[in-house]
C-alpha cells in the first residue's frame, strides 16, 4: 500500500492555470497565503460550475492522475475524469500527483464560487495568478462546518465583559507605567497593537503556533483609574475609566494569538486612560510647584530672609491646587 504524494502547490496551481480552470482557493492553504500560521497536508478549492469550466477542470484532474481518496486506500480509487463526474457530488476528496486535493462546490456557510469571488484576494504564486478566499469567508465557512479540527484552529468568542477594573496609573518622567507595559507587550508581539503599521512586522514569540482567537465583542465597563505621581505628595486621584468596546479582534487575520489580544487591549486602555488623565489639568499643580520652588531658590541665592515664607506660601498653593483637583 503506497502513500499519497506529498502536497505540491506549485504543480497543482500551475496545472490548474494551464487549463484555465476558474476556482477559489479555500481552507488552510488560502489562510496561509494571508499570514495565518497553520500547517496543512492538502489543498481545497471551489471551482465555478459552468460546463466549460467543468470540462477544463476534468482535463486538469486527468493530467494530475486524480483518484478518489479514502483512508482505507490512501493511494486512491479509480476516478472517471470526465466532465460529467464532478457534477455527481458537491464534494470530492481526491489524491493526485500534486498531493491531496479536496473539491467543494458549495463550502459550508457559503453559496459557492460566485459568493467567494466577491471578497477573494488575488495572489501571484509560482508565476500564476490565483484567487484565495478572504479570511472572513474562511472563518464563516469554518463556523458553519463546526468540525472538531476547525474548533482547534481558531477559538471564536462572541463576547467578553470586564466589569469594574481598577487601574493604577503611575506618572513619571518617562511617561506612565501603562505605556511601559504596552511597549513591552508590543515588543513581544512584534508590534501587534499597532496593527502592523510603521514598517514590516518583525517575527516574535507570539507569532508562533498555538490557539488563535477571534473575539467579536470585548467590553470594559465601570472601571476606575487610580493616578499617582510624585508631585501629588503621596496622595492618589481616582477618575472613571471611559467605557471601552473592541470589536472583531483577530478577525481580519483569521485569529490572533493571546499576546496579540493583550497588546490590543492594553493599547486601548492606554489611550482611554491617557485621555481621562489629560483632561484633569494636572499641569496646573506641577507648574505651581515648579514656580514656587524656583522662586525660593532665587531668594536663597540672594540671601533674602523671605525664602522661608515663599516656601510656605508655595506649599499652601500646591495644597490648594491638589484639593481642587481631588474635589476636597
């Protein structure tokens, strides 16, 4: 008993192109062309069903020595490569000289070739042009099929609600602690929080294999930001965290790694928290402190006896400003 030939995408694509077969590449191979890190041992296509195209498809399958694949007979059973044969079934599992080939005329969750063509992505591969189903259509089909292997590839989460989080926002000379954490996560994920902008995304540990996630809706509600900074003299300010709603995390790329999800959440929290903090006019307290300290320094340098009074007045001004900010 011989094993099927290994997948040879170049032989498959060039043969289909030479016979001018109209089809959309679907499944894992189409997802890999668009950056989804999934290994596959076969190719899946959805051909057009018009008679002329079916005739071209039959000729290509004949050249590839197509046979019907079964697990009991992996080298394949005889397959009649005539124009009438493909129409006898909605789905064919074949083994060819170019490896395993699955033909699905109407993949689950779709209406077939014309439906998939609308959002298909065009690629130039091995010197031939082909159409690959969009990641959204691949996910749509996998959801509808609901096979165990599809559930392992991508975990689809309809909704996550994070209620009442408390975030400590520490201000320092180099920015906030949230910014520092976000930068570290971005470095780990290769810039995932930026959506790949600003140049080519570098490889990172988070891009390696593993479960991919699609989160359709993620809500962060009723949160609080506890702000601390040196000039606040040990006190903490608390302000509401604006409500956050993230949609379709990972959907545009067929799934995001857990690290990429965290990066996107932190990026949004950083933006929302920064906006809430900037609206407080904290610069007023910092400016008051700076002006009084500089004034006291000048008086001391001049040997004036009023330096102590200026420092005391500065402390009172700063205290008053802080009370106003805290509402006390």
